């Protein structure tokens, strides 16, 4: 189940008997166990990047989940309520004894997506707020479909929001890191469930005319990278006001490369970290978000650890706000 957080723990020198760091508040759990409290953040790792290789990206994201875990281990924690580590999908999927028809399990990427779909759907049903750590962005085919169908089963409408420089709406013979949202949209359509797709940070120079046509075909709404700073808050608020639930997918290559160089495809003109954090906090604070994923972190290119520290900060912001939403926070910022 993930890593042993204690292995990377750094004890403070203030000699306090209080538990002050995140590693003291993470429990290993099975994906089949019920959450300790409704909405408890539950970490799921997706240690795969074959989809990135197929999409001609820089491979290495398969090592992302554990390196993100390492980065968050010693963050300060201001709640008496903790998080769960539900492990990597290889740890749990076989125990679920289900094989939905949404994915081609004879293909290695399709098989990984299937396992993640099962894990994410089961986590939501068990009361968790899944935080999925990638791995390639092919994970979106699984996470967003799981959230969309889980919400639809209760008669609720779910908005899918992608922070990304790319639409990831490619239609290809084999699934890859650029097909995730097209797969989820197609599967949702086949099941008679609307797929409401929104993207922030799209780069005109990184998406072909065909991808803009597919976006129009599925009635996607989006902001270009240079529009997010001024229009992002209204764009987000309109979604909050219009949907029952929201699922967030954060492709880290949508963040400007000065702060996020350790990704599969760096974006020199991406969104600023402060803007991404502000919008994520606004969304999670709405209490409508049912889960989030962070994709495409590539530790091979993180020699100065800046990228992992940025991801750790975003993780902390999301998880901490979610715990507050659950009424579980006690301490300095209550």
C-alpha cells in the first residue's frame, strides 16, 4: 500500500508531544474498507506511463506516485482527522472481482485504466474523496468516467474539469495519454450519460484543428492559457452554480514550466501555480468536488525538487480544504 510514510519522516526539534506532520495522519487502507469519515481523502497511485510513451512524451511518470508521497510526508497538518492511503491500483484491483466492458483489458494501457476505474469508483462508493496520483494522463479515462457514472447513479449531474495545456481528446487505435477524455466521453455517451467537459489552460499552439473540432463536437467549454488569469474565477463559478458535483483532473504540464519542469511535456506559457491553487481551492471549498487527480509528474527531471514541492503544496491545499469541508479540522485555522 503506497510507501511507508514513516520511512521518510523527519522529526522536528521542538520536542513537542503533538503530532504536527502529515505522516502521522495517514493510514494504510484497503480499497474495500469504508472511509473513516464521509469525504475522507484517499490516495490512489497510478504508476504507469506506457500511455505517455505512446503519445511521444518523456517517460518516467510511472515513478510519480511514490515520489509525490515522499514529497508530502513531512508537510504540516492542522487537523486531528487523517487521510487514507489506498495503495497503487495493482494492489487492489484484483480483489474487486469485476471487469466492466468500458476498457480493452487485452491492451496494457486499457487494463491499467480498467483497474483504476474500479478502484476510483469503489473509493467513491466507500465514502472517500479520491486523490489519484499519476502516472500518465491516460488515467483520466478511468477517474472521470468513475466519477461521472457514480454521480449519474444517484441522479446527479457531474462536471469534469481539466486543468491542462492539451484537450486530451484524441481518438486513436490504442489508448494513450492523449485519449483519456475522449474515451470517457465516448463511454458515457454509449451508456446514455451526459459528459460535461471543461478545460482550463488550453494552448492553441499545442492542439490541432481536429482537437478543437472534437471539443466542439462534444460541446466542451474551455479557456485558453492566456485567458485563465482574468476569466478563470467566473468560468469556475458558473460551473459551481450549474452542477451538482465536480471532478477535477490536473495535468501538471498545464502549469508554467518555470515552476513545473518535471513533466512529460513542459509548458513555457502555462498557468501560474498561484492561479491553479486559487481555482482549486475555490472549487473544493464549494463542497461539490468528489475527487481529483494529478497527472504527468516525471521525477527524472526534478533534480532541484521544485516540481515535487509545488505538487506537494497543491496536494496539501486540496486535502486540507476537503478535511475542513467535512467538519473534521481542529487547530490553528479552524
